[in-house]
C-alpha cells in the first residue's frame, strides 16, 4: 500500500489503493507520518480501495482525530466501495463526521426496503 500524495496551496490529497487492511496499515501509517499535510485541508481518496478491515477503519479514525486536533479540515472520498460498506456496517460514518447520506446514497430503494424488514 502506497499513499499517492498531491499537495497544492491549501489542500493535500492522499489517494489510497488497493487495500487498507492490517497488513497495510503499518507501512501506510509510516508514509502518512512522513507526508502529514501542512495545509488546512486533507482529502483521503479511498474510492479505489477494494479491501478494508477494522485495522484500516481504526487508521482512518486516527487520521480523522489527528486532523481535528490540528485544525485541519478532513474529507473522505468514498464512492461506492468496500470502505463505504464497512462504514455503513459499523455505523462509523458518524465517527468520521460524515453524513449518513454519503454512505447510504448508493443503495437502491429495494435494498433499503429489504434491510428495514
């Protein structure tokens, strides 16, 4: 797992792929520490992440907490990915400050109806 870093004037974008699991988090965290943004905004693009476990979720929560403590605006770009599914499963979107609509937005009405039964 590598972080692709794109840094602009007031925005840092970390693009993650293809997995965010216990096997990736240690290396990922070391890379993240080396590229901590000096900007006011941090965007983590996780749209290409295909595999995520609870260690990856914990890492995302830790980065979110760091950003909040540093006064850095945090945005997690999800798309329709396994990250979205895991956040929905653990109801973790609230922990990351994400509205539920971002997580549930990709489900069709039939799936939502079946889940409510």
